[in-house]
């Protein structure tokens, strides 16, 4: 039994080392935890499994699915879904590397229904009180939290900001350079004058930090004395204390500041594609999970749409063409007068109700029939043209 278990563990460990070449350490650790859990279940319930080729959907994989569903304490649907995604990737990569595995061990119908949570922005009044509370304290942590709220960046991205993260885009515009983060992408986030002052104050704090602290910061904007994890814990604690003093309800985390930023941007008129770029998302569905649409937002957008509809369909007041009676009346002048009258009919039709509009349309069609008739009169009446008008 030890020999078979060791063989399976080595196979999975070898594949995990391959993933470590391209994936982040934290992501590799998630794969390792999933593989460890699956192998522990397999060895406990099916000790005779010695090769990957012996795996079957039923009972091995289906039994593991039931085991996850019966786990105590119960696992969230998102947790079970992640386990299936990770194991499916591992089994697929093992197949690509020459291991014989039956197909369709994990199918789409095996995945649990995804939980859809509402966005978690702070109510506007609590959000305002919290920002005021953070503004009353002059520390690295409070200014870092104000920066997260003003730009919508992730807390991990804030911890990884470089000293030169603020870049001047133009003479009067600046942007925050957000480094590679969770989704392996960097971006620029516009900042206002107040956010510039926050960044300037953070640079001043960094300049006053002890040399031992700066040695551990390695060019980062936020000085860290106890490492990255210690600074992260301090930010969460300072935010929790400020939220309690501001009278905020529920648990307030740095990520809720990101939700509040996204909801505020939409209410200020920022489009979803632009917001997707500001938040560093890869698809619009992910962005929609951050935006809360309240009842007042629906009413405001509805009335704004009604106003836009009125202005959209309003007819422009075009000046009427000035027609002058020519001194010499010929066929060309007559055709021009008929064409001008037809044009006036077309401008006037949309301003009428249905019945008068239909009558005017019929008259306009008659004018169109007159024009070819005038062309037929040209050879017969050429001797009488032009006629001088008195």
C-alpha cells in the first residue's frame, strides 16, 4: 500500500512542479491542496488503486464528488467548483504527458451551481463617514486605505505599488501605475488632486522610515517592517477599527472599498467597459459583480432615458429654403420649384399627426409624378421657352 501511494503521490508532485514554472506560488499551493485531498480520499476508500489508468468515473470520481458534498463543515459551492476545476486541469495535463487516463472523468454536469452574491459596497452615508474617519488619522495605513478607496485597486496591488507609481500623463493629468497583479495584467488609473496628496504623504512617510525598514521594502511605496503579510494584517485591523468608529454595519474589508469605488463610478456616469479597465477585469461579467444598482439608480436612469428620448426625436428647426421667382421662366426653373415644394413637404410631414401626415404624403407623391411629365413636355414646348416674367 505504501508503494502504490508513493507512486501516485510522485506522479502528481511531478506535475505540480511543472505547473510551478508558469503559475504563481499561491496558485500552485491550491493545486497541491486539491491533489492532496483527492489522493487522501482515494487511498482511504480505494487502496487497490496503484495506477492512474485504473481510475474510473464511477466509483472513483463520483465517490469523491459525493465526499465533497458531505464534507463537515459543509463546503461552499465555489470551493467545490474550484476543486473540480483544479483536478480536471491536473488530469488533463497528466494525459497530455503520456499517462493513460479514461476520458470524461469530470464532466460539466458534475459542477455545482455557482453562488451569485450581491455586490458589497458600503451604503453612501456609511462610506462617507468612513472616509471622514480615515482622513482624521495621519498614518501609513490610513493613507493606504484612502488610496484603495480613491482608485479601486486591490489591497495586494496597493502593497506592491512602486515608489514611482504616480506618473504625469499630461501637464494637468496624472495616473497611477498599477503593477502586475491577480490577473497578470498592469493598468493605469486616473487620479485627482486629492489622491495625489495622499501619494505625496505616503512618499513622505517612506522617507522618514528607518533604514532597516527600507531595506525590506525593496523600492515599494509602502514601507514594511514585518513583511508583506504583516502590513496586510495591519491594514485590515486599521480599517476594522475605523469602520467601527464610523458606525458601519457588517464586516468591512479592504475589498469592500473596491466595491464602493465601482458603484460610485457607475453612478457618476462611467461606462461599464471603462470601469472594467479601471478595475483590471478581463470580462464585463466580473465587473457586474462589483456594481450595485439601487432603486434610486433605476429611477434616475429611467427619467434620464425619457429626457434623452424627447431630445432624440426632436426635429431640428431647419430654415426654409428661400425661393425667388426667376426673371425668365423656363422648364428648369419650373422643375426646381416643384422639387423645392416636395422637399418642404418632407420636412413638414413628421410634425403632423397620422391622418394629416398621410394626406401630405400623397400630395408629395403626386409632385414626384409631375417631374417626369415635365421632362416629356421639353420637345413640345421648347419653342415657347423661355418666357419673360413682368
